[in-house]
């Protein structure tokens, strides 16, 4: 027969649809009080027929506490065997991983722990991974997020369920109970658990919140601060569900997710309430694979400001190698790609061999000279401003030698078809040339002027006319794209 503590958890599992009665659940058990309680509660639910699925115990040994870590591992193995449950253990080199990847011990441990649990779940055909987070953990998480800056979604704290790697569901059955209730349950059942002394070290932020901040706040609260934060989290999650519903309705007509970018139509985006806008930004980054752990409210605020300002070319760099910029009436999200920028090691211009081949960074410039009789002059009369990798010029109007370089601030040229010189930056803006194309564009100059802004427009002064005798042909190939 289930005790009240176990009934509350059974009701919470059902109310939040954490998993069905026949699910295969991997229990993450460290040996501490919370995970030990989770282990025995789930076994009780199975014994009473509330849950009939398969249970497997997983223990992750971070090897951070010497012989104590080995004793934790032995304890979990013993408990699992006493309950006739299969157990899988993993040992991790957290310190080595943290050092190699320049991470904090906490971050490295969390990353490796999640990866290991996912691997074990996959190997054992488990579709759910249960962790032992309870109300106090949730309160600590909310305060931690408030300290770094968060929105209503972050105020939801630890969610009852979350999908990882597209198909594995992390569930938290103990979120309906407090740490005191957990300890009381273990004592009533005369169950032992392992104590991790590092959890008392207030040099770690979460421990400081647990042992210093929450007790200080509790002294100034009439009710339980943990319960009040739990109620706040539930309200935030309900509000977030409403926001997600609204975002889901506009997403199909708003977002273009083709290729390796996400593009949002600003006209539709700007008409949404701010909470919906933030959810749309989050979805855009999530679609590209961005995690949320390092994104703060300030990051989203900067993106919203970018969306409101009609400034093309401005780029915001985000954590974990993602960028966002505005391009006319679109907001574009992508992974930072260094190949989109000019080769920063090439700072000077390079002479172009005419005729001949010249390599400039990743670009190959091929120059050839023809008599006008060899060129179809009728086709050349249809020259326009479409992108071209091959262009032809009246050689008599070109003052050799030629040089190639990346464009510079203040560059001016006379674009084909216009009435006079333009600053290149203003020309590109007026022509609505995409930011990525601007970054990779080249400038071909003769001894007096720019004759070609590759691959966008040649200059008016060097165009071919019916009386032209010698034709200079230039072909520029981006070899990165050619292979």
C-alpha cells in the first residue's frame, strides 16, 4: 500500500503525463537523499501496479571525490540489487574534460552526465530518464536565473518534463515534494543515503543560494519561500504555454528555415506581443541547435532592439557561436561562419596578371584578351546588373596594371547604368545587396579607378560599345564554393 508521499508523486506523474504505465524508465541515482527516494518510490509504484513498465538504475561516477565516489557507486549498486533492478554505472573524467574544454567543473560534470545518461538510455531502449529534482532544487534554479537575468520562461524553473536529443524525455517526478518531505520519507522507511560534503561548499553558487540566500529570504517571508517560488514557477509555465500556442500559430508564415539559417519576416514579427516575440527568437535559435543555458534576457533584449531599428549590416554575436543580423525586412539567425568574412590575412591589393591566372586568397582570377571579332557584340548589349562571375571590359578604357583587393571604407565607383560615381557602401544599400554577399565582394581596380565590384556590378567607364576593338575578359571563382 502506498504512503501519502508516494501517492502525491503518483498523482503528479499522472497529472503532468510524465510517462505512461508501461514506459521504460532510466532512473538517475547518485545515492543522495533525493535520488534514493526516487528509486524507492518508483519501485513502490511498480510493486503496487501503478507502474508496470521497466525500471533500470543508472549511476554516474564523476570521480571528483576520491574514495567517497567509489563508495557512492557501491551503495547504488547494492540498493538496486536489493530491489532486483538492473544497474548500469559509468565513470567520467570530469576534471580532464573541464581542463581540455576550458569549462568549470560544474558545467563539465553536467554536460558529461547528460551525455552519459542519454547513451545508457539509448543502449537499454529507455524512452524516459527520471532525475530526482525536487521543490528546493526548483527554488534554487529560479533564484540562480534571476541573479543572471531571465524572463518568464526562466521563471518556470525546472520543468516537469523536457525533451533531449529529439526523442529522450527527461522527467522529474519529485518536483511536487520538498527536501524536508524527502528526508522525512526516507526516515519513516528507515532508508539510508549517501551524503556529499561538497554540497556544503558555499564557493559554488548553487550551494550559496541553498545554504545562505534561501535561509535569509525565509526569515523575511510569512510563508514558505520554497512553496512561493514553486507557485511562481507553475504560473510562469502556464503563461509560457499560452505564449507557445500563439507563437506556433504565426511560425509557419513567419519563419523560413531553409538551409543553415532561420529568417523571420519582420512585418509579421513586429506585430506580435513582446512575450511571443521572445519565444519566436528562442525557437529560431533552437532550430539551429543553440542551447538556452547561456542565453540571458539581455541577449533577447538586444535582438529585439535590432529588429526595431532599420540598420542593415549590424551583427549581434550570441553565446556558443551564433549570430543574428537584420537584412532589410528580415531578421536572420545563423552559426558564426568565418568563411563568410574576407580573408583577414590579406590586407593589401594584389597585382592581376593580364593575361594569366592570379590567386588571391580563396579566389582565382583568370584574365584573357580577345579581339572584338571573337566576341558576340549583340549579347554584350544586354549587359545588366545581375550577379556575374565573368565580366568583359573595353581594354582601351582600362589603364593597366590591374589589382584585386577587398573593398575599403570610402571606396567609390561609377556603377554601370547609373549617372555618376557612388560611394560603394551607399550603392550596396540602395541595391539591397545581402550582407553575406557584401562581405565576400571584391574590388578590381586599374591604375585610376575601380572597374568591377565583383560579382555585383562593373563600372560605366569601362563598358564595351560597338566601336570597341580589344576586349578584356575577367573571370573570378570562389574556390571554396567550387569544390
